[in-house]
């Protein structure tokens, strides 16, 4: 019944500040199969693990990440004392411990992410199957596929599962990542019958987690990965 991928959303967002090494460590401590993180490229070209296009919500900085240099971003803090990690730091941190879903949030992130992954795979410590690349930005996903035939791609959707399936076919994608608000038992089966895995986001309430398990989804992305182990127990945990 519980044979599904347990994926920590932005690490363990419900426990510790999102997209930080500390949040990722919490997810690892809880026990997950993969983490999901977000990536932006700054003005000097480095890839940073942060969700928003701007620094204002989660850090003590402000302005667009794409217009800031690495020197500026490196000095900022999340919730007062956590660092914003580079994607390279996250990969080094989790190497051999779990898989990773990299969501391409920022523009022009596909090519440098693909380049970094190729380097990691060439090193012998990573496999292509350790990665999932997802995005709401179709252009970035097509750039990924143009760069690399091997990388598993997931099509994110919060609007239409059938549309995500059609895009997935064009991309030779591995999975569909629908939001909790659009997933049904029928479109779960529709996606799987079309050859795609189905990983649902963001599923936090235990009743919803159990419902997704009943639907037969392949993976669940949650802010509270501890709840993925015992969805019907300890409802307030």
C-alpha cells in the first residue's frame, strides 16, 4: 500500500526553512526517496536553490535573483541564519543519499543544469536515474530534451492532466507532476496508461495522502515527509 516515492518538498519545508541544506537534512533524517528543490540562475551565472524569482519573501535581501551577483546572494540569510545553497552544494550534500527533483524555476536554467548533471554522471557517483527535471516553463523543458536524451523529465501542471500528457509525449517525458487540486483516480490511470509516472504535489494533509495512495499514484511530494510514512496515524503530527 505504501509503495510510492516519498519526496520532500523543498527539503522538508513544513519543518525547516525551505530549500536550505538544513531542510534537506531534516528530510533525510525523516527518511525520503527524493527531495524536490527549485533553481534560479543569478547575474554571474551560478545556480542557486531558491523558489521565488525575487529574494524578498524568503531572505533578508530584495530584488530579482537574476539581477544579483553571487557575491551578493552569498551574504544573504534565510529566516535570519540559513544560507541560500548553490545547486552544486546541494548535490554534494545528498550524493549517495537520495534522488533529486530539480525544478527549473528561473529563465535560462536548463542548459547549465544539464551541463552540471552531465559532469556529475561522468564522475561515476551519479546516474541519470537519480535525477528528475521538472518545470512549468515549456521552453526550458524542450531545452533539456535538446541537451540530453537521457534525463528524466516531469511535466508540471496545475491546470489539465490531459494537456500535461500531450506535452509529456512531445518531450518523451518520464512523469507527470499534477497538483493535488487537479488529480483524480481517472486521470491518474489515464497518465499511467499513457506510460507516465504520476507524482502529485503538494500533499500535506494525511487524509489527502491516503487518498493519493488509494488512487495508486507513483509518488507524493509533501512539505511534511514524515506524514508519508504513516498517513492514517498521528493526525496532528
